[in-house]
């Protein structure tokens, strides 16, 4: 085989590998997943376009997680208006302590085809914990029923909330990120971090000395803790 043919073959294999890696997936349960292209989420449901162009809708309570553009969204139970429900949380940091976010922009609305086939899903939602601070409704509305010729519109972004979880230390707790100069919110973040990031005196001193927290700083504290507490 000539060097040119070998080069072209390697390029073809590389392109195929990249395409496979870039594909999204819905994980119903361990070892049970469906590949496709995620169309959007309102953090309660997620819509997947299958290889045959049909659409499947999955509720957070019925699946474990989904992978979208290289990011993982995990189904977690949460108390909303005194009711236990499931929502999808974006996994930001994973380890001894997990950091999640919910909300924000999820891209551009996808125009629904005229005929869709919704496939049932059976699974068990992952994770434990819960928090009642989200109020009555979270997320971004997934559009539907519009004319195919209508121009796609960007989704409006919902406020982003951050949650921290450490197994064995009680429920998942909300962190009021980007608190700015709000002393009460900064103190709440400080207290929550000290509650979850335990057994690390150096990090605890740094947290106590911090006067203002934002999402980047919170994430760096969690990442530093996980780096020092690997199994």
C-alpha cells in the first residue's frame, strides 16, 4: 500500500473516531444507553434525535444521566415546593466532593419535525440528596408546535444555581455563586464549603480568609480539594 493511501486511511479513521466521540448519548442505566444528538433540555426532560431522525424524550426521573457536547448531566432528586422531583444537573467537578450547576443557556431551540416517535425509557435516577431552594420551576422552555419555516430563536437563559455534594455529610446544598458584595450570601458560601470540604486545614484557612466568592472561585476550591483527596 502506498504512503498516500496509508495517509488517507489514517485520516478516515481519525475522522470516524472524532465523529463517534462527539456523539451524544442518553444513559438509561449502567451499560444501557442510546446514542444520538441531544436537541435540548429544560432540566426536567431531555430530547434526543436518533439516527433515523426520530425524536425521543426522556424524563429525569427515568434515566441516570446524559452526555451532551462532552459534558455530563446527572439526574438528581430535589425537593421543589415540598415535593420530591428529579432534575438534570451539569457535573462540573467530580471526586470526593461533587459540584453541579443547573440553569443557564442550553443553546438554540430545535424546530420539531411534523412526525416524531417518542420512545419509552426505563431506568433509575442516580444520586441522593435534595434541596428546596429552587422555588417553583427551573429551566428553559423547549419550544414545540411551531411552523417549520419559522426562524429558530435562541433560548432565554435561566439563572444558574450551583450545588455541592459530599456523600455521608447530609443532603446536596445550594451555593449562592456570584454573590458579589452581599455579605450574607458570601457567609453562606463560606459556611457550606467548610461543611463539605472537611479535613483540610490549609484549604479551610484559605476559605475563611476569602471575602467574596464567585462561581470560578468555588469551582477552584472544590477542584483543589478533590486533587488532595483522591481515592
